[in-house]
C-alpha cells in the first residue's frame, strides 16, 4: 500500500485484507500527511489510540447513566483478551467497536442532530467491518420504541441513519461488487446448531460474575432445565475445536479450556460446557426482568442482532465475538452492586488478559518474526 498508494491499492488486486478500507485509511492519512515512514510499530500505536478512544467513549456512556464503579467495568473490558490483543497489534476489530460505541452515544443523547451522527458513526462501523450491517434493524427498532415521533419524523430520522451508509458504501459496491474485496468474498452465510452451542457457552463464561452475584436466584428449578438443555447441546451439537480456525469449527480460549478438560475426562468437558450454557440462559431471562433504562434497551437489541449475525457466520472464531462480548460484559457487570466482586472481576481480567496477550506476543507462532 505504501509503494502503490492507498487508493490505487483499493482499485487493484493487491488489496490483501478481508476488512473494508476505513481502518487502513485512518492509519494511512496521518502518517502520509506528516511524512512518517510506515512501520508495524507505528500502526500498532494507531490501534492503541483507537482502543483508548473506544474505552473513553464507553466510560462516557456509563458515567452519563451514573453507573457506579464504571472504571472497574471499563478496566474489565480493556483487559478482555480479545479486546486487549487487537489494541496493541494490527488487527481491525477495535475500529468497529469504536464506531459502534459512538453510534450508541449518539442514540442515547439529546443532541439536535443525533440521528445524523448516529448514521455517520454506524457507517464508520460498517466500513470497518461489514458485519455491523446486522445492527441497523436494532437502531431502527430503538428509534421506533424509545422516541415519541410522528410517522413523518420517524421516516426522516430513519433516512438520516440509512442514507449515509448507502452513500459511503456504494463506491465499494461499484469497485468490488460488495463490501469485501473479491479475493475475500468466498465466505457464505450458513447456519448450523453447533454455532448456538459455541456462542452461548462462550457468553456463559463472561456471565460468571453475574451468576455469582445472583447465585440464590440461579439455584432454582429453572436452572435445572437450563443445565439439562446445556447437556443436550454439548452432547449432540458441540462444535469441533480448531486451534487456527476452520469451517464449522470454533477457536478461542473458552473452548480450548474445555478441550483440555475433555482430555482429562470427556464428562468434565460436557458438564463444564453445560453449566456455562445454563449461565447464558439464566442471564438472558433474568435480565428481561431488570431492564432499567435506554442503555439496557439498546444493548439488548444489539445483543439480539449481533447474535443473529454470528449464528449465520460461516467461519466463527471467539475473537470475532468482540462486540458481543463488550455488550455482555457491560450489561452484566452494571447489574452487580458488589464493589468487591467488580474489583475481583477487574483484577482477574487484568491478569488473565495480560497473560494471554504475552503468550501470543512471545510464545504463539502468530507473532514470531
């Protein structure tokens, strides 16, 4: 890209990325303007700054809703392994998260031009990762339910959200025939039940602090049903674990840990997965009784549409679930009133996330150059 030029690369067959061009443009322009030579180190610095912006936007959203101990929730999100890793390496996941959070910030505001800003932010998310297209129905649903508007106003505001997306993505459809370069458009939409198991078990791991705080409610007859459902899915619809990713498989530390338990005894893997599966079901049905404000509502809508999007993703990796994980962590941790539990959760993720990043930086083949 440095040799041939940014836009020339986009128009050629030398564009070697599954992502849309915006993340690369954000790094390319300032380095080019100031005449700074490209290096992987500087590009990682740009990602760190994008990550910092994401964290600051999230902190602002939480502080506006007077959520106590917001900084502990933000620390937990920052050191979540699949947020920390792209924050200090040149992966594009944090760009989509930043623009998504900016979309949420605009939607929750009383700004005069909130829907224009929401539309532009959502456009940025889509141009960072085309996956964020799935959130458009959630934005429109929030607009319909939480804003007293006439049909005319609703139509105008919906247009303000959708038109920027159409306008700014059209050039890519003209150049590439879609939001992904033709060399990377071979992935298809597909669904199989193992994805349900994959995602709910992973999410269940993130809900552990919430379940610990609400353990009395969890220890009920309903949870027996949730666990039994978990056993059914783990026994008949469990995904294959793949270290480097593959069609119809799942990667990531959650299923890796279950795989290790399975080598000790298969029942350990099945039981642990079933319990995590039950945590996810418990949280979802419990949360429906605890919707407090607009932030809860937009995050729940996002959760539903993100889940739907990931269920039809042909190649699924745990790191792909980052936007879902951010929402899960914020939604669940803001419902915990125990400062001790929030502190311990933040400390755990600080240690675990740092160790995981160190492993990938110095041990795993990915970063051995």
